[in-house]
C-alpha cells in the first residue's frame, strides 16, 4: 500500500518547489562541475566516485528522507559482482550511490549522457551508456561491462530498463544475467522500497518517507552458460520481488506492534 497521498499536501508541494529542488539543483551543479575538474588529473574514477557518493548523500538529505540499508553484509561477500535493483524513481540513482559502500560502474540509458552536469560526470567517470533501441550497440555496451567485471570492477544495472508506473516490478531485460554469466561473477538482488512513494514517475513533488535498500543473498553463476540467461533473469526477478515482500511484512509487523503498545 502506497504511503504517498493523492494529491500531495500543499506544504510538500511548496517545499519541493522552493527548497528541495533548488537545493538538489545546486548540489548537482556543484558536484558535477567538481567531478569534471577532478577528471582532468584523476583518470581511474576513484575521486569521481567519491564525489558521486557525496552528491547522493546530500540529495537524500535534501529530500528529507531517512535511508536504511538492510542486508548490507551481502555487499562484501564477493569482491566483484553484478548488482541489480528495481527501478522506481528518478531518486533511485542517489539512493543506490548512497547505499553501496564501494566503487562501481553503472550501465544506463545513453540519453542520460546528454543531461548537463550529470552527463558530464557519467562520460568522464567511466560509466557505460546503452542504446536500448539498437541491439548491436547494446551488445557492445554489455561487452564493455563484461570487460570491466573481469578487470575487477563491480557493475550496477536496472534490469527493468525503465521506471515502474505503479510501483510493481516490470518485465526484466536480460542484461544483468548476461553480464553475470559472461563474467562468471555473482548476481546480487537489491530491492528499493519507499523510493516510488518519494517521487513516482510523471510527478514533480517529493513526499518524504522512509527509504529502505534491501540487499539479498548473492546468486552464484559459476558454471552457468549463456543458454541459462533467461533462467537467471527469472531467478533475479523472483529474488527482488521476495525482498520487496519481506520489507512489506516487516512494515506491517512494526505497525501492528506499535498499535498494540498504544
């Protein structure tokens, strides 16, 4: 059940327009410009990634939300893995960068490379654009992701390929499974909870809620072949759906306990 009222109260609309968005814009411009300058002397992307984390933490703070990570121990079970989560909101990227405590690369739609400041950072920090309308270009981008994984760099992917319109999982594309099987690295499911209520697709006003990043057990791919990509994609989707349901059950349990104490 959504925590976001419809319509959003006037206070939150005014706060978004006068405080949240202006502050986030300044943060993005400052961090994007700093990342561009740093990229002139630092070619490996470490400093740019730290700037990304600062940007993300500041954006989450500016949204008025509290971020909780559950299952963080699964982040460090393998030095290299493909991380994949549901895609719910424009705020997903700040939440992911704030939650993952290590350097990684993302595969994202190439249209983002045309966005000022954000695109400049993506281009100069080694992220990988993917053109979903061109299968040959998509395959080349995935090949770049496999190469990064084999060199020791974790990867992050939104396997749905776009944001959900209702908070439910969309059909998954096979890119995350392809990367994990080709590089023979684990696939780690992640569920973003609350981010859809904060800023759903086709809306412009923030509604602060508790944000939870729930990290599941890594799915091993050792010995799997490309013929099993669809099988692994289905397994990933089921794992993320189960993480979402776990978060829902925990929230309902907390509500019941609070009501009993009242």
